């Protein structure tokens, strides 16, 4: 451009400072050659520094910044203020299930196949509908919706009926279940049924959030929504971090729009199940599942010996024992202690005996190891086999008992046989 030519202000976007130009339309800030730019700069007259106009130009790019074009969080950050009652007594955390599930949060229910995920969710739904306690915990009364891509409608209806009969609901409570519980199979239904999809290697959202919120329209007392299972509703492999993040992001949006909590049922990893892993990463696939959920519930099988080492039985238990563990806390609440259950078909109940303290449990585990050694288990491996608990933990406890002088080794190298020491015998024979 020659010095005599006029600048095209409209072409530079100056005449419309509130409009952000597309990348293709933005003027270049440097000429095609440094020499040409330097010559152009040399002809500019000197003047006082211009007054900045922060309201019309972006601080980093110098390009127009329109309030309508900026995301809503920009103003939220700029104008945030601490609450007036910041130093007041904190309000109680809003819970949908006392001590277990916060209202409006997204979480996962992880278990191996056949352990009882669907039975537990259906029982939870009936408790919300009737106001009954869920495994001894108070619940928020309201409606619950279970969407399943794993089971047929016929099977879901039958399972709900089994749970209603197992809970021995009154006719009035059965009517409440009819009004406030929906268990719906999406198997074979046409149209979008996943939160994400992979298009040309890129993960894209599908509009599932909009469809789900439309399906839930008119349920004014919605408390909880469950998707059974995450694998079916994700739209890709649960090993794909982006697929998982998109799915949980969609579930989080549903929770925000409805105020209900969202529960994603998921399968435990095979190796984790075999090894007895109980942390928040026990589910199969990407770690993003645990990292992006606000709570992770783990439902596992157990033995009565394991249960009795932690909680006293009342004699009213039937069927097989289970353990429900909240594997992580959240910003405002700690994870509660494990919940010990018994399952007899479609009936779930909580073992209501007194729980043992951590010290009591530790003492009982120590006594079990000492008793195994006294009975002839003279190596660490033999002890681990005799007490039938996690081998790594047992080996660590054996070392601790040796350190405390309750067990002795036959040689200083530590390779000799284990024996119960005098103090160990006294501890083992003492009353717990």
C-alpha cells in the first residue's frame, strides 16, 4: 500500500469494534516483509501514548471483545464476590441419600456382573418413591428414573415386581412406586442413545443431554437418574478417556439442569475384582471415570468370615453377604464407612449389628495370624494361606508382629521358621 492510499477501516474491522472477526477475516498484524513494515513505521508521526480502552478491546489480542461473544463464565470470573455470610456457620450438605449420595451430583456404581447393581438401583428407586430408608439411611422422597440398555423391558418390569414383593410394600406404597418410579429399557430403540460418538477420530457429543431432559420433562420431584450401564450409553470404549469425559460431562449437565443426582452403573475391571482392589479406580477402563465422578460406590461380594470380623451379626441375615463401599469423598463430605449387606434374591438388607472399631479389627487380625502360626503355619506364605486374606497385607502384618516381638524367627537372617513368642502367646490367650 502506498503512502497516498487511504486505509480501508471497514476492512480492518475498526468501524465495528464490537464484532469479533473470524480468523480468516482478521487483518494481519505484520507485513509480508520486515523491511516493508519498518519503512511503514518510520513514516508514522510520533504522538503521545494512546489512552487504553479496556471495555472494547481484548487485553491480549487487541481485537474487539463483545459481551455477547464471550462465554458466560468470563463475566462470572470478573464480577465474583465472596458471599456476605462467608464467616457464618456452614449450611448442611444437601443429601439425596444420607451420608452416601449428594443431591445433584454425578457418580458411579461399580460391581462385577451379577453381584446386584440393578437390584440395588431398583431398591433405591422404591425407597425414594415411598420414603422408606435405604439400607438404614434416610432418603429424599421423590421420583427416580432408571434407563437401561442392558436389560429388556420385560426383565426390568419383572425385577421391579420382585423388589416390591421382597420389600413387602403396602398397597399404598405400591401405588407410590407406580407414580414415582420409571424403569425403561432402550434396547433396540432407534435414534440417539449415547452421549458421545467418534467421527473421523474426533469425539463428538450427540445431543443426548437434550433428549434425556425432554424425556424427563414434567417430573417435578425428580431425585435420581440411573444409566445402566456406562459402557452402553458412552458411545465408545470405556478405555477411551475422551469418550468417558464426554459421557460424564453430559451426565453432569443433566444433573445441573434437573437438580437430580445421576448414577452410572459400571463393571469392575477383571484384574481388580480378582485382586480385591477397593479404591476409586476399581472400575474397568479409563481412570477418567473415577476422576470426573463426584462419588464412586463399589459393590462387592464377601464371605461371612470377613463380615463377622468387622460387624456383629444379629441372626436376622439371609442369603449372601455383600459390602457397599464409598471409595472417595467430595469437596464437602468424607466417604462414609463401608456398609455390610446381605442379599437373598431380590431382598437387600443391612447387617445391623454393632461395628467393630479399627483397633478391634486390627487385634482380631493379629490374633488370627498368631493362631495360624501356633497351629503350624511356620512361613509367611503358609500364614497367608491359612488366614485367607489379602496376601500382601498379611505379609506386612507378619513383619509388624515380628517387630513388636509377638512373633519370633528361628534365625537372625529372617529365613527361619515363625514361632509365637511368650508375649505373643499372652496376647493370643487374652480375652478380646
